[in-house]
């Protein structure tokens, strides 16, 4: 009710608990941004409505870190005093991580597209989802990607698809040869398991 910290789930490593608990919410907020913070906090405490704002605050021993904040009303405490939950997210770190990811993806694409080898990414259903050069690049650009099987000659299709299934099932790699059904060219193929961070 008084706009002070009663509980936090994480405290900045440069601070002690006594530096936060019981202190005013705006202690670690830039002076110019305090009105924005209090507007959403009072809205949650006095009017029972949620609100969001952006503020500059303190983190890791420095000022100027950008935070996204959301204040939401909570049920009153045992004495009938209103309470609010204040959630903050470090947008400075989030934006830095996003920029680092974009740089990493750019390096990956530059490396892959400069390779003299044809590189493709195939999902467990056999659909081509990425390619670094024609014709596999064209297949990946289609609305849902073409199936790997459309590039195989009939006589090799069963064995190649069985090898692909084994790679997905065991997580082991495989090396072989196949003939393109679209050009009659013979290719040496290496299948290597690949997964995203989420395991897909």
C-alpha cells in the first residue's frame, strides 16, 4: 500500500536484501521515470487495474539499464491493505542478447552460403526447410518446402529414406551416394543429425 518492496525473487548482486526490502519502489529508478512507475503502481493499488511502463533503473552496479515494468493488482492482505505485483524485465540485456543472436545467425548464413558444398536442412518428415544453393535452396523457399523424396530416383528412394529415418532415430550420422531424379547427377551425401536449442 505504501509502495515499498515487501518481497523480491532476485536481488541485484551488488546489493544486500536490507538495501531493497522495505525500501520505496522508486529507489532504484531514474528520477525522470519515477512518475511513470508510480502511475502504473497506483493504478494497480488504488483502481485494481494492470498497467505497463518503461523505466531506466539500476542493475549490476550501474544506472541507465532499461526495464519493462508491469504492475498488477493482488488480493488485499490480512489487514485489508491493497497489494500489487510488480514484474520487471531487463530490456537492455534482452536487446543485447537479441543483437548477439542476429550477429550469430548472420555469421552462420555467410559461412553456409559461401560453402562449395550443397547444404540442406531436412525435418523428420523429409521436408526440406533450408538450402544454401540451387536446387535445394529453391525447394526450401516453397511455401511448405518440398519433400526430399522428390529428388530421389525410384531405385534408390527406399534405401535413402531408410537411412534418413535411421539418422533421426539413432542420432548418428551416415554417408552415402544418391542420383538426382531431376538432373541424373550423382551426389555424395552426408547426413548429420541437427537439433535446435529446444530439441526440435
